[in-house]
């Protein structure tokens, strides 16, 4: 049952909605199944609309920062293009760039136990999140440490370090040939 204020759009009323929806899905976030030497691998392909959404996250964060909100963005990096956008958009903000990781065995166990993950997506994310152009301010390993302990590590680092360097280094890497 729909509450007041919501409109139900049904494809009997709009015959082309299915075709339009299928097209928009391709432009969003698409998960592609593959295999590698370790088994199933689930990668992500991002269309124009998906990129627009992803880029909006850092734009919204920048706006909130200008309004003096302290915020945390908890996301999986989509690749260098998205990270480059984040670095450019948030270059005037204080950003602590935090890596959260665990070993592969733990990663795969957690994918299965959570039940809402695409099996093999974690291994695909490792290269995107922990690639050569990543310059984190702090890294926390959740293999043998609880989320609470990792959060304490991050807060201790923030309390000691008032000038994070990760995004500044990335800005130099990504824009060294540009005057941005």
C-alpha cells in the first residue's frame, strides 16, 4: 500500500517504460561476472549516469564542509577517475583518507556471511581501492581488529594529525601537469 504523496507508475500506463528503464540501467552501475585464478570475480562498470551520481557524493560533501559540518564518507572507490574527482572537488577541505582492508580469506568469508554481497566483488575492489595511486593518511586492518578498535585508531590519528597529507599528495599526482 502506498502512502499519500507517492505515485505508482505502472508499465501498462507507460508502454515504453521498460525499454527506457533498461537503457538507464546500462548507464548506471553494472555488475559484470567473471572468473580469475581464485574463482568468481564480480566487477563493476559505471555508465554516464552512475558516474554523475558518484561525482555528486564529493560535491555534496564539499558543500557540507563549507557549511562547517564534519562528515564521514564511507564508500568503495570506483577507480582513479572517481578518486581524481574527489580530490579535485574536496581540495579546499580537510580530508583524512582512510584505507580499511582485511586479508583475502577474511574478505571472502565476510562476503558469504553477510548474505547481501555479490560474491567476488571484494577481490575486484582490492585493486580499485588499494592501487598504486592511493596515498592514504592511515590504514586499518580489520582482519584481526574489531570495527570499534579500528575506529579508535582512526580517531587517535585525527586527534594527533591536524594536517592530513593523502589528498594533497594525490592532488600533486593527478594534476601535476595542470595548474588546478
